[in-house]
C-alpha cells in the first residue's frame, strides 16, 4: 500500500518491482545451502595464517619473522575513513607495549604508494608498515580473508590467534590482560 502512494515513476522502479514481485525481478544469482557453518579460520586458538609482504622500503617481511612475540596485525588504508579514528588507539598501544615482546604491524590495502606513505607520515604512524600495494589483493589481507577495514588480529607468541576485531579502548584492555 505504501508503494501505491508513490509517483508513477517510483512505482515502476526496479526497487518497487522487487518489493511487489519478490524473486521475479532480477532474481539473486546467489544460492544458499543449509550445510554445516563455515569454519572460522581466525577463531581464537587457531594457527595464524602465514603471509609474506613488503615493507616501506620493498623488503620482504614474513609473519614468521615475529615468532615468539605478540603480534597485532592492523589492516587499514589511507583512503579508509573508519580507520582514522583507530590510529590514536593503535599509537597508544604501540607506545605502551613495544618494549614488552610486542610488535604492531600495519598492513595497508592501498594501491597508491604516495598516498600510503603520505598517510603514514601525516598520522605519525611509527610502527611497522607493510603493503604490496595490491589493494584488496594484498597477500596478507587475502590470507586473513579481510573483506572490510579496519580489521585486526592479535597473535600470541606461539603463533595462535588470541583475538580479532579489537577497537578503541578494547585494544589496550586486551593487550594489558595478555602482554606483561
């Protein structure tokens, strides 16, 4: 009944037609099955996926380079609006824990080197910065199935995932709990 109150053009729109005739206008190409839920490969206790990518100078960096340390992987990009409010929390965590068997690793999904380096400098991000400059095809992002940013994963010294999706004050709270 609400659609009938709209003008003729709006009533004939694809959106209105989808509501009036579900499944008949542009049927979804996606199909769903009621099988077992997909395994969460980033669940706490799981082995952290390995990756190799490049630092700001083009040097290869591997996750295995940090074996025996707590590793906080932060996926971000210079163009990501929601990533910017996280930077002060990341900076505070890095400053507080960097001398305690901890490494903060930022992995950018940028495709533009100049924009990436400018963002690092302007935000004074003085922790390890990595990017292959392949945007969403960044090898580390692919390994961690990143489909939205900001996104982060905390890895323990044993290489197992401890937490994911820590934001704002939860970053310090979780690190304070674990990193001594």
